[in-house]
């Protein structure tokens, strides 16, 4: 590892970090601890740090990666309450780490970076920013720019639901003031968010209309409580936490073999599909419902979700699963392509996030006026790990001779 360059005037590179989620926090901590670099600023659009775990507060929100792996390797948490941590606990972990490294004093909250451009004459990046609390605008010069703008917080809301006249919201913008008790509720979408939301609200609502475009592969989740004994072993007995961490990590990463095209790994994939089919058969006795919830694509083409509560929730008497296309919305009624209609009191949209289009045209302008959006196109590609879902969304911009090693 190289050393941070010191300029002739005794200064070190100035760094800007966009976003105070896991990626941004990790970048800041590593700048301090590995490069001894303190000249950095974090811009955060929201009023608090946390990124995904600040924005998403819907009922049942949790991580589908085991807690022991969903943490900084250099800051192990021995106090996780469950195998899979919930939103609040993960957010508290982020805050704890930020306080330990004094990151709050480096963060400009409610401040959005609106443009970043390389200036050849200055040999620096110039960032335009806006403070949404005060309306103040300004610029900052930086030698290095880290972008930790995670995509799992920018709701994707189809325009067809704009005409719904009742209460409606996206899972990432949960309305905690609206009481769902004894209400007729529609949930649109069958991805990871809805698979967590549905079991969390099904016993509260009067009627739940669930709209699924395509079925999802579900594998059971054993979300056991971490006992006081386990916490003691993790914290005080040498190597117990480290070994458990490594075994869990490699055990999870090994599942990537199921997505290989090699013939021997195709057997692994088929075996995994058999397990998913067996779990579905065991949980759902109704053949028509089971057919609706059976994916029509090979395992691995979409995200696999872990849940032991999803199937039991869908078989409850107050739940109707719809697979027909929503063709229209009038008032508080949803019309489907099969001719049926459902009138509901509230509409919950679990319709995903803006992931591929996280960058806007003109947001990052590099050397020779190169627009990063146009270079990447509509479909930038990167490795998306099994147990690491945050850090692949980070990219960084270096000027020449910055000396970051």
C-alpha cells in the first residue's frame, strides 16, 4: 500500500465523499485509519446518516445477509440480537461507528452535490452543492471524489398509480402516521421489500390485495436469537467470532457456484431449485396459489429472497394474490386485465428503486468534457457480490498526481 502524498506546501489531497451510507462511512474511516488523511468532507442529502437504512423504515425491514457478515470487518459487532438484523439495529450500528470515528463533524447534512466537473487548469474536481435546509449554494474543490450514492433509497413509482385518490406511498417512504388496522390494503410488487412487508402487516389489515408481476424464488430463513452465551463467546473467547464470521462468509459465497454455467455447477443449481420447490410445496397446499407463486425462470436470474414468513402470510384467508396486469386506476379501485376490480383504502408500492439510472446526464463531467453517464450508457455493469450489497455502488474519481495509494 502506498502512502498519501504530501504536497510541497505541506498539505495533503482534499477529498469529497458523496453519501453517508455504508460505502461513504467506510471510505471516510479508511482515509483516517489507513492514510491518516483528515482533509475530507462528506455530503449527505438526508438529515441523518445511514443511506438505505435511514430511508427504508417499513414494517419488517431487515437485511437478508446474516448479521455477522453485514458489518465492517474492522469493526465487529458482538451484540447483534438476531441472525438477520433489522433496520433499526443496523442503523444504530452505523451511528455507533460514526461517533467512534468522529464522522458527524465531517458530514454536511441535507446538502446535495448537483454537479461534479474536472477542471484541467486547476487540476481538481469542482463540485456544485445545494443545502436544502437553508437554500445556500456553493462550490468545493477536491483532488479526489468518492461517490457512495446507494440506489436502494430512490423509489421507482410507475405513473399509472398517480391517479389513485386514497393514501399511497412507496416502501422507502413509509407513512407511519396511517393506521392500517382493519383497512383494505393493496401491495404492488413481489420483490424483497414486499416479501418483508406483507408478513409484517397481514394480521393487522382487514383485507390484503397482493399484486405480483412475477414470482420470486424463496428460501427459508432461520432467524434465531443470539443468546447471551453466544455474545459472550464472540466477545471474550479468542477466534470464536473470527471463525464463525469466516465460515458464514464462505458458506454464503459458495452459493455463487449455483449460478455458473459449467455443467457440474448446473447440478448445484438444479439441486437448489429442488430445495426451493420442496419448500414451496410444503408451505402451500393450494395448487392454484402454488402455481401463481412458482417462478417461470431458472434460479439466479433474479434476486433470491430469504423468508420463512412470506408463504405462511399469503395462505391466510384475508389475502388475495393477483397475477393479472393492472390496467387502470380510478379513484381507489384497481382494474386488472382479467376483468376483476378491487377497491382498497390504501396503496403500498413495493415497485423497486432507480438502480441503473442512478446517475443523471451531465452530473459527472471528466477530462475533455467526458460525460460519465454517456460513457457508461444506460446499463453500467459491476460485480454484485452475494454478501456485500452496499460497496459495489461506490465509484471514485481521481485527478492526476493525487498520491493516494
